[in-house]
C-alpha cells in the first residue's frame, strides 16, 4: 500500500491577501517564508510557516474569487484544527482572541467526546479551532 508522511501545507483562499497575511502572522505567530506571483491569472500567494510545528499555510488571492465569505456548509474545507498541549494553553488562546476582537466560541467538549474545542474565525470567516485531545 502507498503511504505518506504527514501534511506538507494547507492552502486557504482569502479575499484580501495583505489583511490575511497580517492577521495570521499577528494572531498565530506565523512567519512569512515566501511569495509566489500571479501565475497564469490565478492570483498571488504568500507562504507562512509556524516556527514551532513547521506547518505551512499558503494564503491565496485568486483573481476569479467572487468575494463571498467562507462557509463550511459548501463543498471543500470544513475547518482547520490546531492542537494545544493543555487546558491552560486553550484558555490562553481564548483570552488572546478576546483581547484582539476575534470571533470565537466558548470552550466546549467536542461532539466525539475526545477533546475540548475552541472555535474561531479568520477575517474571511474560515472556521479554525484550537483542540485539546483528552
């Protein structure tokens, strides 16, 4: 059977590339590691890396994007989840979101019963979450 070793990157389509780069960098501590120019009219991309985990998030500004906000109820991405170490870290994220005016839910037990979840939204309404496995 074929196999793979992990996730290399995730790419998210955004409406305002500079705004989203600033938001992900400031809130999540991602560092810009590169830019890709518009290729064949598809739009520019910025590559961001989380220094501790190595996760790369590519933010894409596609020219054909009609500009509507994200909805997890359409085909495609539902949400992106980041793992945290403990309850204190989850609560620290909640306090950070509150201080920065980020839309977020209260911390709650996941429907699977296997963890605690703190859902938050980026400027394009993309659903993200901090997750503490139990």
